[in-house]
């Protein structure tokens, strides 16, 4: 991403009866989005004779999991995402987890809390073997713990289509606007850092940190509920993922501040990420979008409030003047990013699958290794409910308005 580029974010919406006609025109420096590992890069990657964009042949030959390598087809065009009802599988789950952790197998599995309130590591449970009831319990466990790290999984052995079919249980799967996916498996979102110095220049040339806190594609009408993430190849140590608990972040605020921010709403934008992809010579599969979401959302399973703003995609609090919005967003970003006692650091062993709840946590990649190592992972993201400030609006199609026009 060029740090000198200025992005004009002209936002005006008549969509919201709640706010009346908004006039939020402003321009600002292009925000940091940290999506370097998902775009095609012209000159570094290749264009095949069939017009498909691919990682270059030298790096493809080095991959031990070529079926999962990203491709980008400039001809692939998708319509806008449409509202649909979402019923969280966690609501169907038996809270005693009889299918996920059967009593008769208790000597075979081991669970360990990563921190008291956030994160659990599980060994001895094979995700691929779960029944539908077990998958419902998995969703509930992930909601309750924010992130669950499963070790020694055979998950990726099902292949790209197999893992996608597995995850369909959890909701309608999201297809990303710009990222690469294995050919003919659009629901798989690939992150791939090339074993190349350019990969590091992109991150550090204009910046001193690789940390980009975010929740995945929060700009969508219905951002993901759960994210499944499997690192296929990576450095020997490093390349961890940071997580922060947005429930805890909200709970730390004073009652007065909690009440104030609970009535606010925020524009989340996909435009800058789209421009980054375009600037690198990449694709635009679906027209970029922006949506207004509540600043504090209520979790449909746990009924708890979470801060729902993130530095990568949140742009403006619609009820406030711009300097007020900037100051308050900065304050909230810093709570998430700098409050280490509501965070954890998940590390990756071979065959680790992590599943997290995007309504509950924010996360960031960590780039702390050196070439020539490639880091290759896949993500699957079921779309969740449209974020709501009150569960009475859950699955209400008319919950303030449509897309924010550019
Ligand atoms: Fe992410």
C-alpha cells in the first residue's frame, strides 16, 4: 500500500431513517489495511496463458500444498452480497459438549486455557470427525472462548473443496472481493507471503510494525461469525497471530462511556482494500462496498456487548463530527491494540487449525521472520448475522438501511 496516496472517502447516505440524511464528506490519508498477503502482485507473480493470475512458477514448485495456492481470475465477477437470515449454530448446541468432548473419550483429549478469559488449546479432538451436533458445540465453544486452537489436525487433507464443504455447516460462506483462491474454490481465502524480500518491503518500507488489528471483512453487510484458519506452511517459529478480546475491551470502560458509545454507529469501508488490490495489478471480483454497523454489537449466542471498531476497516462514527470521531476511534483502537491484558498470542505448529469468533475478537498477523520462507494459510469465513446493537433487531432486514453509497 502506498503511504502517500490519498483516498477520498465521499460518503453520503439517504438510507438511514434513523439518522436522516447524512453528509459525511471528507477525505483522509489512505488507512492501513495490512492485506499484503492476499493480493496478486504484477511483476512478482505471473499471468498464465489462460489469463489466470498465479504465484510465479518458481515459488509454485517449492510449495508442498500446490492445490491450496492462490489464483486470481480477472473474469470472475460476482453480484453484491444480499441480506439473509443467520441462525448461529452455537444456539443449537448442548452446553455440556457431549459430542465435542464425549465422556467415554476423556482420556484422549486435553484442553488448556491460553489465558483465563480468552483462548483454549485443544489436543486429541479431530475436527474432521465431528458430527453436526459436534459442529454446533464447536461453535458454542469458540464463542465462549473467543479463539480455540486445535492441534494435530488432518483438516486440510480433505483438500480445498473438502474443507469448504465442511465449513458450510456454519453459515453461508463468504467470497472475498480481492483475495486469491484455489481454482474453482472461491470460498477459500488464501494468505500467501512469498519467500522474497519484496514481501517484507511491502510491510516495513514505510512502517515500523506489521500489526494491523482488524476483524475480517467488517465492511460487509454481514461480516463473518467464525473464521477457520489453517497454516499450511510457515516459518519455524514466528508468524504468530495476535488476538484481542472485544468483550473485555467494552467491559473495561466506565458505565458513562459504555452508555455513550452504545448509541453510536460506524462506517466500515472496503474501498481502500479494493484500491490496494487494483494498485498491485490484482482483481476486483465484486464492487467494493461500505456499511454502517453499531459501534457496540451484541453477541447473538452469549448476549454480551463487544466493541466493534477496527483500525483496518472502520472509518467514521456517523453521529460525531470528524475530529470527535477521529479522537474517539483512536482511543478505542488503542484499547484493543495496546491493552495486553486482554490479548493473547497464538502460535502455529504444523497441522494447527484455529477457529475464532469475529464478533468477539480482533486479530493481527505478525511478520517477524526473514526470507526465504513462505507462509501459506487458508481461511474460511461463514457470514454471520448483520451486527446489531440490540438483539431485537437480529435478522431484521430493515435494520437501518442499505449499503452506504460512495
Ligand atoms: Fe484476518
